[in-house]
C-alpha cells in the first residue's frame, strides 16, 4: 500500500511531463518561476 501511495504521485508527474511534452518550453518556464 505504501508503495502505491509513493508510485501514484510519481506516475502523475511522469504523465504530466509526457502529456506536456509539446509544451515543454512553456512548462519549463513555469517551473523555473516557481
């Protein structure tokens, strides 16, 4: 169960990055502003 709780947010981040691959420069600029 603990492994799933760790894996789920990790996978969400991965999916967000892959889903935003085309907009990566914009995504990167947003991350740098944070």
